[in-house]
C-alpha cells in the first residue's frame, strides 16, 4: 500500500473539514472545525462512516469520516445496500456515503440583532441553527444528563443545523463578536452562549397556520416497517405526504420484536411546542436532546411528531424510541397545519386552553 504524504498546510485544511481520517485512518479521530466547505448544500456526518469508491456498500473503502465532519453534498444517487432498506447514496468529492448517515444542511451565516424584541416572557426570540454545527459555552455547571456526560468525557458541546432554541440575552465581547445566550425554556434549565451568526431569528410567518379554518383535518401515520409514512388529510383529500421514522419495539433484553413501539389508534394533539427538550431511556441506550423543533404531542406518555436532526433515515425503517421522527421541513409543515395553531409568543399551547378542536392523529397498527 502506497503511503500518502501531506504537508502541514494541507493537513490543517483537511482537518478543518473533518476529513483528516481519509489519510490517517480510523485511529485518528478528528472532529470538524470551522470553516466549513463552501457549497450550496452540505452534509454532516452523524458518526463514523466509510467513503466508498462507488455507490455500493460493498465497494472499496477509500476513506473514513468521523463525527461532525462536513462534506460537500454533490447529488443523491441510487446505489446498493442490501443490508438496509434505503438504497440511496450521496456523491461527495471524496467518495460515496450512504445517504442515511448524513444530515442535509447548509452554511448560512446571519447578521446578529442589536436588540432582542419584547415578548410576554421578557426580551427574547426563537432562533434556528443555520450552520452545520456551532460550539456552545456553558454559563454554569451543566444540568442536563447529556451535557454532563459530554463534559465529563471532554467532548465538545454543540448545537446542530435546524435545532430551534430561545435566546434571552446578547452580548459583544472585546473582539466585537456578538454572542446569544440560549435559555432552555422547556428543558433542564441549562444556560449557554454561542456565536450569534449561527442563528436565524424565526419570524411570525415561520409559525403562521396553514389552512387554519379547515376543521376536518386528520394526520395518518403508517408505522409498518418498510413503509413509514405520514399523510395529512382535509376531508378525503390528501394535502401533504412525507416519509417518517417511528418507534422500534424491544424486549427487556434489547432484542427487536419486529414491530413499532409508537402507540396505534386514533388520538388528538394535546400540546404543541415550537421547541422542547426530550430525554429518556436507560443509561446505556438513553437520549437527551435539546432544541427539538416543531413538536406536536398526541399521546399522553409524551409521544410526538417532531423535527429530527440526529439521523436522516426516513421511510422504511423504525428508528425512534416511540415518537414520529420527521425531517425539519416536514415537521414544520405539520406543526403549522395541525390545530390548534400556536403563536410565536409564547410558542407553547395546550389544546385544552383553546376552543379550536385539536387535529386527530391516527396511527395505523404496524
């Protein structure tokens, strides 16, 4: 095998894109660092992936990428992965990656605001992450289990593309850098700071209702494995369709039981939140995630339709702990279309607190 050589300047450039593992192998775990590649569409690696010489999971491995590496997303192509349901790969300048292993994202830098708007909750605004990821600095000792674990392990604390959070303070440092303070309104109460350019302030139109006056609405979710879809109906007319990932059912020993854990039957949306914090599971298989956007709770035990930024495997495979995972775009549309509508301020509403009948959610038995 011919040994690759690289000078220091080239190494630093590759490291900034998180692709040094292409040359130095899987033992060198290098996380991405800004700047990100310049392209209209990018992809963020969720965890270690192999780059293939062609869109075939059994093709030659030409490199390895690690957590949070960011690559140029050239195009999506049909390939071969007999071990999984989806057969699509993303072509990158370095090789082909199974599409489910990449978060589609952009790198849109924003102009920071000079003053926070006044709301019923005090000065503040909802913001969306519009870059592949942004590092955060905790204002105090972490409270949430996820931040505690990452802090103890010396891992970076980050927010990712499409996450939605509440900003309640801003400041400018000695170098003129504007920072936003994130206040987890519906989480554990963590406070942290991040560079303002990474966030787009949400506007009223981002949450404005779609077809508000239509009362005969129902969301139909098919959780059968190899289908995994969501449809929105107004009467008998299907007005929206998307692919989702529902819950995966395990026995106490961790064995997959072959069906969905998402509760079946006809229910109603009982609470909607622009953003929330979700956690659960065991220490070995738990989750703790802030900034989950466009949440529509429809089951009493906390099951919801919501935006998902930690996988891109929608349609065909069960993935979640019980919720209905949707892409950010699809989750936002469902949030705006379903009743009751939620105002930007405060961004949280219980259906019992309004006279508008809540939209029904029918989950077909998987």
